[in-house]
C-alpha cells in the first residue's frame, strides 16, 4: 500500500465537522492524560488508575492512550493522515468501552459507553471517508497527482 492510498479522500465537506469536533475532544482528553491539563491527572495519576482497573503497566498504558488521543486529535483537526489516526483512535475507543464503560450500560449518567460509542462511530466514518475536501491529506493527494 502506498501513501496515495492512505491519503486519498472523499471530496466531501461532511468530514470537516467530524474531524474538528472529534479532534478537539480527543486532543483535550489526551492532554488530561499526558500533561494534567483541563483537570486531568497526568501520566502518573492516569497510570495508577489504569493499573487499578487491570491495564498494566499503567504508566505505559496511560502514555499510549494519552498519545493516541492527543496527537491523533491534532492530526484529525488538520486532516493529516486521517485514516491511520482514526484507526488508532477507534482501537483506543474500543479498549475504553470494553475495559471501563461496558458494564455500566449505555448511558453516560452511569459512566456508560454512549460517549465512547459516539467517538467510535466518528472515527470509523473517518477511516472510511478520509479527511475530506478541506484536509492536509487532500492537498497532498492533489499535489502528488499533478
């Protein structure tokens, strides 16, 4: 598979709000885990919590989840490597749903999986469609095809 296949994208505007909004949410959640911004606990606190729910080693799991969310979110915002970033974020959401939220039912009010499921749906749509018309991916693809 070459880079053109990865960055090729639908010429739609529908991915723009998906990328921007999900990107902001993911980057903010990642910043909580990595840097203790926005009321987060940072790597140490998040790592201890992850260890307590059976995701070990907790620090490494916090680093991986936080990095996927923070850097993946930034990539979504600009629309660069949208498909691979979305794929990694989708896997991250599956892990979060199964390991943290599934037993609590659907609703967020019970710490359920509805928010994670919504983010999973968005990331899967972006894996399928790519970054869209207004993305770095699209600009690169157009440049490579000149």
